[in-house]
């Protein structure tokens, strides 16, 4: 896949489209996909589910990747009976 050129913080504010990845921290595969998508320039932001099993992994990835713009995903219910959050 082709990557987008690197942009400055000013370019971020000039964008007309925001591509947000939901459920960062929910599963290892989600974290991997979010990180790779940021590295390739496809995403603008992501939202972190702090109460999920893979949240600590997501936080470590976000700290190590200055390209990531991370917000909070408020979670009050769980759709998976064996994975309560």
C-alpha cells in the first residue's frame, strides 16, 4: 500500500476529512491495525477504550508513535458476554 506524505501540525488543522479508528485497545488485532494505519498515513485519529484488555498495549503504542492523535472512547456497556467492560 502507498503511504501519504508526512504532514505538519498545521496541515492537520487544514484537513476537511477526519478518519477516526474506533475501539483502540479492544483487541490486539485492532491495536495493530490502528498503528499500521497511522504509520501509512490513512488515519487522522483514534479513540481508546481504557477498560478493555488490550488498553495498556494501545497506550504503549500511542506513546511510541507521535503521529497518533488519541481521544477517549466512553464505554458503558459490553456487547460480548465473555468480555465485560
